């Protein structure tokens, strides 16, 4: 069985970022676990797919980001956008906020898949994720708060579930810089959240070892520098990511439909190609664990739900969330992916992937720039 890295919930994880920002802003009752510098204004930039190891490997393409004070923190499990953005926004691990994957089983429906990124089917986001966001906590404490994102994210289920708060549309780099600078100066204390997804898109399409990815990193670095240079005096810039990324060669991919042993006793396969939630027929979980371990061997860590929860993969797990986690969970390692193209046809077209518990996917930067 492959050794996996574990998230550091409550110590040095993505879910600790915004609560620590509130502590650094001086809000009573908020703990600055990450030891962020005190400031009256924070701008938090999340770059989708900005992994720590990728950044460390490309200092020439990211001179500004590489110049910032920084260290690695972990995201949650699985290492994917829907989970990470909800952890960032709520300050909670996946086992508490309940978004447990890119896809998972619809609560109460054994045979339907819920896509948390697209928020399909249209479940009530407030019921699916009932905890208040950190943005809401800041707003109640009198902090001027703003969530900046593309227009397609306004009012989306995922935004409502994880990042409830005043939303402002900013579709381009120029719009984001202008809007963030204006929002950061809107009050005596301010918190601005900015999301950028272009690096992730480029990595999925071309791979994170491609020339296109390196050029995109340079553009992202320039955007971050422009943002920092134009923020109001006294604003602290914090840059982080929601996961890293790995490239997986076509010949190293396994399709569940091609391996009968991976389908025996299986009712539903969800998650994504680097992290699978496997939902079994009644009483079949132990046999499915054994079968998937036998087929994947050292290419994945395969645990039962109870084993994964006990190991701390999802942090503390609330009772309402338990059934969303696969009866069997599979974190893929190395140059490998477990696809099911009959259900997820896009997976086979993606060069760069993420979701698993390798350092390349689990570690993201925590970078601080003080004006």
C-alpha cells in the first residue's frame, strides 16, 4: 500500500487561512493559527492549481511569487477545487462542511452522482453546507468584505455553499486588480478574496510540464505583482492555492469498465481520476477493498470509509456527511489514474490531473507580501 501524506487540519491547512486572517485583522475570538502578520487590510489571492512543488520548480517563471515570504501548507482531501474552496470559505475540513469531492453520491439517492463544481443536480446549497462562511463572520464583525470572481460564479451553488458574502464580478486581470484595490480601501478593516483559475485550466489541457503551463505561470506571476503594487498602503497580500497537479501518461491510465474485478460489488463510482469514492452494494465493502488493492497494488492507497475517517483524511466527520463518503476510498499515486470514461468522458482528455494525497497535489504555498 502506498504511503500517503496527511492534511494538517487545524495546524497548517487551507481551512486555517481565512480564520487566521481574521485573527491577524484583530477580530475578537479569532485565532491566528498560521501566525500571519497583523494588518488592517488583507487581500487573499487563490490561484487554482498553484502547487507548492510546482512553484518551487519554476522560480524563473514566477520571480515575484518566489520573492515573497512563504512556506507550504496542505489542502484537504481530496485535493480538488470544490473541496478546497469550501474549506477555505468555511474554515472547516471536508468532513464538517460536507463537500467531499468533485463528484460524490447524492444524499439519499444511491444511484445518482452530485457534481459539486457544477452544483448539479441543483441541491439547496444552504442545506447541503449549513455552516456560516468566514466571510460572513468578518462582515458581522464590521470588516468590509468582498468576494471577486468571474460572472459565471455569481450565485452559483458552490459559491453560496462556501463563500457566502458580497460578490463582485471581475472577469479579467485588469478588472480584478482595479476591483480588489477599490475594495481593499473600502473600510478601516477590509478583507478581499480574489480567485484566478487560468493556471488550472492550462494545466488540465496541456499538462503542468508543458510550455503553455510555464507561460501561464509567468502571466499569473505578473498579475500577482500588479495586484500587490497597486493595493492601498497597509494592505497585506496573501497568495495560496487549492491543490497542485501532476501529469499522467495515457498508457498509465486504468478504466474501471475494462477491469471486471473493479466493478464487482460496486454500485456507483464517483470522485475523479486521482481520487475515487466507490459506493458498494450492501455488505460488499470489504471485498471491494480487497479487489481494488489487488488490481492497483502500490499505485494507490485503498481504504474503507471507516479506515479513512479514522486516519483523518477528511478531518472530523459530521453524521450528515458520512454517507457522502465512498464505502471505499482510493487515493491514486504516481503516474497513474483510475478513469471511468463511460460516466466521466472528459477525464480521458485531460493531461494534468489532481485529487490524490501526494505531496505534489496536497501541498500549496502560503505566501505573504506586506506593503
